[in-house]
């Protein structure tokens, strides 16, 4: 197969947004406990944070981290997680049928963020709670001092305000599984009033209204319209959440999952803009794609929730293989391609729970296959996102009809140009010709590929480097050409 694309610095989409490389830490399974936090672990620091996980988080190139949920947040009382640890209550977590010990709360999380060099992004509970508790949390977290709540934070050891800029107004409120699930109107009103009051404390906050939990929700489209009719002037973002898995052995459709993500994004942009037009507003609402990943959700649904309310049980511990990483890379390409309107995103999640980083309690930590596309894109995407308009053969998929074999995006800065490309073919290499004349005399300085003859091979604690990017020697200089192996994620750097 042959494909072509053109790199031209004039074809700018938008700046690369650092917030595209956000992730998510939820009080779910072993994400917090034995994930980021494990006081008895050999690498634990003075705060009980695992240094091995901190190192991998930095290597992953994470920008923001959303916290504390997820479905968890819709039953969460933030005050349970502050003050002396020994006195913190243990609570039932209805979302994951677990016991929450509250050993980690907002102060510990922000401390962890500072160590990891990431920006915290906080969600407020609009399920079992509402406006008053959201205001209390905001005052506790961000007000410098001189009020009971801000002085309490200072007394709890955080002298400086946490200065959390991004706030999610609830989580997946369109989902019947959500504690305190609401109709779009009910949620829209509550989100609007919460946003209005939060802005009375700080008008500069960046606020995210809940959009749809997937593009297949029965309320998809009307949900966004009704929520934005209530909140348009008060929020900056509408959220999107999407998870994909291979179903019924249909690898071709799975590798094309980003087709759904493209549809999702363009539909939400159109819906938001149509609300804006009806309101005669020039303001644009952007997308916070604050949960996205490959997730074998049917395995979780088949297993069911734990019945005995365990503490930090192993939940949603998907082990990713090569095809997952390539599909994942395709999703990342789609997020980057839409950087004009997708200006924030959070990979769900960071550690152990559908995560790029895995740990053993008390033991090793390793990189899953999906770690690599994320880390490479975060490291090398710089400057502006370029439209590349690939000319590619197509293939037929059951789920999405005809889909191009090549999925690609490029970024360009003074330091160079990087092309991120996926070959979705399950059996045939793709010879990609790159027209880079507009860049003037560039050459390939590095070409790497993530691929394997066994598309279902993955990494483990015993074999952590089984799937890792390797140099791609199949390159030609004139014309510029790279051979992309079947089922592969590729990074090609030009300078
Ligand atoms: O990321 C796992 C779960 O997926 C989150 O808690 C929820 O928001 C979504 O349904």
C-alpha cells in the first residue's frame, strides 16, 4: 500500500495545547492507594508517595491531572479527606462498591501534583451535593487565608493556596449509573448556579460543564444543547468522555475507533456553536475531552462490582497489548488534529486503573504499551498542529464504513517538525511518502515505530520492554519515504 501527505507550516490548525496531555487520578481500585500513594513501599517518600510512580508520571509527560473522580466524586465529601489522617472517616463508596479510607485528600493530592510537576484539575460533587459544598471546597483550596476554611487549610499544612484553575462541575451527570443522575435541564440549572457562585469567588476560573458520557448515549446531542443553553456564558468547556474496546474479534473496526471520536468532537462543536448562535454570543465553548482511553468495559461489567466493600481492590486493571496502543495512538492523533476546539484532555486514568502505568503493591512499576504513544507525543508535539491531509488507501470496517489506513497529524516549531502516524492495516505495510518541500531541505532525524508481529503481545512486570518503540530503518531520503509496518504507531522527526 502507498500513501502520501504534505507538511506545510502554513497549514496551521492551532497551537499544541499542553493540556491535551492531561491524565486522571480517581479514588477507584488501586489508582490512589498502592498507585500514587503507598507509605510502606520501598520507594515511598516522606509523604508516602511512590517515587517510582512519580518518575514514570514525569517520563509520561503529563500536564494536568483530574481528581478525585469520576463516578467517585458524585458521592464524595471533600472534608473527609483533610486534617489528621488518623481521624478521617471511612466511608462507603457507592460508585465502586469499595471502602474509602480518606488517607489521601485534596491537600495530599495537590502536594503530589507539585512533586510530579503537574497541574491539578478538580471535580466538585454535583451528585449527592451541590453549590454550597463546591463553594466551601473552592474557598478551602484557593482562598489565601483569613477565613475559617482557608485558615483550616493553612492549619493543615498548606500555607500557600492550592490555586486550582480548572474545575469540573460534576461528572457524567447524563449517566443513569451516576449517583444523583439528573436530566439535562436539572443538571444545567445546577451547573449554572454553581458556576455563577464560584465565579463570585474567582471570575478567572476555568469551568467544565458535563457533556455526554459517550456518543452513543440516548441523550447525546440534546444533552449538550440543553446544558449549554443554561450555562453558555458561565462555563468555558463542555466535556466529552469516550472509551473503546475490540468487540467480537473485529480488529479492523477497533483500530478505526478514532472515527467515532472525530464524529463525537465535530458533533459537540456543531451543537455548542448552534447554541452560541441562538444566544447571539460570539463566545466559543471548547471541549475538555476529560476521559478517553481503551477500556475493556465489558470485562468489568461481566465481573460486577465487589460485594464486600474492600479497600483499594484491583479494579479495571486492563493489560494493554500492541493493538490497544495503536488504537490509543489513533485517538491521540484525533485529539491533536482537533486542537482548535479540543483544548484540554485527560487520559483515564494514570495508574493501575485502565492506565499507562502499572504497579504491584509493595513491588515493581512498569510501562504498559499505551505509555509509549502518550509519552512520545507529549515529548515531541510542539509549536503548532499542522493539517496534513493524508491521501491514503481505505478499508472497509463493520463499525464505521470506509476508513483510511493512514491516520496522521504533524506539529511544527522552530526546533523541527514531527509526524505522528498510525497504519491501521492488520496485515500490510504502508509506504508513506512525505512531501516536505514547504519545510525546505529537511531530513529525517529520527523514525521510530511501535509494532510487533503479535498484535496481542503486551508488557508485564517480568517483561516490561516487550512492546517499546524501536528505530525504524525503513526510511528513504529522496523523496522522503517511511515504511509503516501493519498495526503500528510511528513517530517521524524532521529537521
Ligand atoms: O474512568 C472510569 C470511569 O468511567 C469514571 O469513573 C467515570 O466517569 C466513567 O464512566
